[in-house]
């Protein structure tokens, strides 16, 4: 197997509502809509995210995003009203947890706090 790209995938109940929330989270609108009920964000050649309207599976996903540094992102998310949790410290990294409109878990992880 020669993997070139991995698409993270999150299911949502209402694509319009969730797409607006993720556009705030990512700081940009979806890159494309390749089919009905699907929005995609492309960040690099190998970092991409799909948001798919599927109410049966909405709220059961986890999306972990690596960001550097974490504190400015935490402040930006607070200012947007996305209600991030506190910055938590682990052994070698920091995380922030928040929930999207369907209660999917979004985790920001970083080796740097500031």
C-alpha cells in the first residue's frame, strides 16, 4: 500500500450548519463540494478534511488537528465563540478540546503552547 493522502472524515446532521462552524474553526470556507452532502477542506497536499451529512453517524467522530503554537489558536476560537476548553498539558504536548454542533470531538494538539 502506498498511501499518498489521508482524508479526515466527520459526519454531521446538517451540512449547512456544520460547514459554517468548521469554516470558523479553520478560518476559511470549504475548498470544494465534490458531491451532494459533502464539503472538503484542503490544507496541504496530504492534509485534508471531509464533512459529510449523515445524521446516523453524526456526533460519534473525533478530529485531531496538529497546530503550532496552541495559545493563539485557543484565543482565536474563544473570540469566535466556539467555546474551546482549557489548554491541557500532557507529558510532551498541549491540547485543547471542543465540540462541534453535533458533539463530535475536535482536539487541537501542539508541542508548543506559545
